[in-house]
């Protein structure tokens, strides 16, 4: 399967002309989306159902100009699933209700219902959009979003833009995969292995280029699981943007891009047009419990100088040495914020609960969606909204005061890597420990960077830690979670409730958002349990699965389950056998036994 990118190249002249149009103020861009099922076969190995928009998949590339108002009229035509939409990386300043995570800022949109998103984009950069319903976007409901900037400091240094996505791909649908993943049959929590890697939702992508020109690559990892190494053979990348924040230029031959991260980089073409060059995405197999012998972990596309020249296979690499993204610095020179007013420490662990399945935890709590979306609790609990109790015992909720400086210290006790995303903000990455460093120890910290990089997704290393810092200057309810979708589904999330009393003065939920809850019988007011009388009474809240019985290990509980199943099967066989009529020989033998022991044989 091959696809050309020629229809998606964005010439700089076209971008400039859109800014020079004699329009007054910013534009309003309206999308009418019917979200429904279609079919696709992006890796050429298996056709399967995918979630498309207006009958099309891959989803449309969205080109927006900074300052535009975006209106999305969503119609859920899936028939068998609820849905939602999150514009990843958008701060949603003043529009927390448009952010999209189900159970946090809204209810799932039922099949047959409509839902409107309406917000302004005041930040430039490379982004994406995706469903934020449980485990849904890997079934195809994700696409790329580019926000063009009339004040881009690198404008004039490139001739055209090249939008590019990397992703992993599964042949089975997510509901079935999730049922097998969070199950006593999978006590170690081994994530399903993707079947393929994709580039722009295909393989063997070709990108026509011209000698001597410079292209602005907009790279987004829209996958569910795998981080990817990315490189362009024979060319150097000059990083100028990360997660929507301009950086000082940084040259590299290879990038590591975790799930949900984005990079912008410039690549200048050679003056010689006699050859074509491979560009490669390679899935990080350190994340996989097993690597099937049949799995091709790479996806290859080509910069095509000459369509008649061969497209040579990419060279195999023995090791990967990507650029250290922690060394990036913001182009605007913003210095580190002052000392934290509040430090939130999140200790990450993976463990089994009483159903034998493996779950993810912050501070021994696995995130469990509340009865009432957390934003609605913040708006309807009055003065109690400043008390974290109202948001439930299983949502890992933290109430922030307006303009507080907040540190998140994340300690990873797991042997895997995890990319963490904060909604509503970007943060300063002020510390990231190396593999196996253990928990963060502030007494060992000598100094933080003076101008730390800002971004909205940061990878924590295995058995290590990071510290990020942000200013709570955006009243709303903001999710913080691992963007490996398997881990989010198993509870690796926390909630930041920012200036809730301020929020009550400024935000009103649209009627169609409330109707999405009513249609599913979900209350729209009160605490996490839906209690509107005693806000601190959490009786009836959604709770996580109970813990394992004392003394049980994960293997023990699984063995117990299978032993019980075997016992029930054995009793069923005995009951079936006992209910069958006796043969004449069996009846005579029984009578002899009774007579020999003094019983009555009649």
C-alpha cells in the first residue's frame, strides 16, 4: 500500500494569503461531523471497521489560524457506542467544558445524539484531536490539527509545510482488546501488541520534494501505545517546536516521539535530485512484553526527489540514539517559575485487585470515573467545591488556588516508560531522572534549568521520576494522565480542580452537554456520588474493584479462580452422572451392598 503526500503539502504562500485576506478579526471555522463506522485496511494486512468522519477515514487534517473560533457540530452515528472529542494540547482557557474527557468535563455522547464544541484557539503549533471515551481513539477516531501562526519566529525560513503522523495499529477492535487486557486472564497487565506501524495512516508513504527547498515537518504521534524513533536518512532535522511551543533551534539525526507528543522541525533538501531518501518510524519495543517474530516494527516513507528513481529500503540500525528532549529550551526565553506554592506527589504503581486483573495506581488509588462529571461537581457544590472531598475518593483530585505555582512530582515504581499529559496547560519540565534513579529526592537536586522547556507531554523513565511546574492561571477541571491508552483505561490518572469558586462565576454548561448526561440517566449536579444535599456524603460513589484478599498474590487469585472453575465443572459432571438412570448391573450391585450392611433393599 502506498500513498502520496502531494495533496497535503501546505505551501507557505497559501498560508500567507490566508492571513492577508481582507477579513476583519479572526475567522469562525465550522465543522459538521457525522461520526460513524466505515472500513479501512491501512497496513494492507486486514480490513476492519474504523471510526470515520462523514464516511471518510483517515480523518481530515485540520488547518486553523491562531485566533480562529472553532465550532464542531458532532453527530454520533456509531449506533453501538458513545463518543466524545478532545482537542489535544488546547488550553481551553475559559472553556473547560469543551475539553472533552468523559467523566471529567462532560458525559459520553449517546448514539443518535448531537453535541457542539465551541472554543477559540489562541495558541500556535502542532496538535491533534481524538476521542476521549474509554479506549476509543485507537479504533480510528483521531487526526492531526495544525494551528498556523502569522507571528511564527521561523517564518521565512521554510518553503512549505509537511504534516506527518506516526501511529501503531491494531487489527481487532478496542472493546474486545480491553476486555482481554483488564482481566484475571492477564494478571501481569501485558498490553496488546500492535500489528503494524503507520505513517499518515498508511505505509510506503511518498512525499514529493524539490532540491534546495526547506520544509517544516509537523510530526504527531497519534498512537495508543508505542513511542517511535524517527529519522530521515541523509538529512538533518532542526527542531524548532515541541508540543506547540517554539524552541531554540536544535539539530539532530533522530527524534524519540512518545504517544501524543508533537515535534516541529525543519529539513533542507539536497541540491542533487538523483536519489530518494527513506524516512523511518520505528516502534519502541522496550514497551512490549513480547515481540512477535512476524511483527514489522518499522514503517517507511520516502522523500521523493525523482519519482523515476528507486525507493531504496531503509538501512537497519543496531541501536537508537535520539536527541535528549530535556535539553530543549523555549525560543521566548521564559525563565523558570518561582518556587512551588503546592507540591503534588504522585507515586505510580501497577498491581492486581480482587478480580485478578492488573490496574494502574497513583498513591494506591486507581482512577474510577465519578457518578457526576467532576466539572459539574465543581459548578454545583457551592463553597464546598474548594474541598477536595466532594470529588470522590477514587478520582485522585487536587484543588488548586488561582495563580498558585504547582509542582507535580511523579515517581515511577514501574519498569515501563510512561508519557504523561496535562490538560489545560503546558508545564515547565524542571527535572527528569535517568533509568532506575528511583523516587525523586529534593535534597539531591543541585539546580533546575534556568529556562526549562515547556510542553504538555513528558516521558518518565523506568523506575525513575520527573518534576514539572506550572502556574494555575486557567480556572477549570484538568485531567492529568498517562497517554498510553491501555494505562488510562486501567486507572492511571489524576484530576486538577483549578480555582473552582472562580469557575462558578464565569462558566455555564450548554444545554446540549447536559442533555447528553440526561439521555444516559447521569446526574448533572452534586458531589462525586450525585448527592446534592450533603456535599461531603459520598455514599453511592463509584468505587474501584476491591483489593486482593489479605495474603493473596496475583498468581494466587488467578489459581483460585481457575480452581473454582474446575471444581464447578467437576460437580457438574458428578451431578450429571448421578442424575442418569442406573443400569440393571449397577442396580443389582447396589442392592447387594445395602443387604450386606443390614439395609432394606426394597
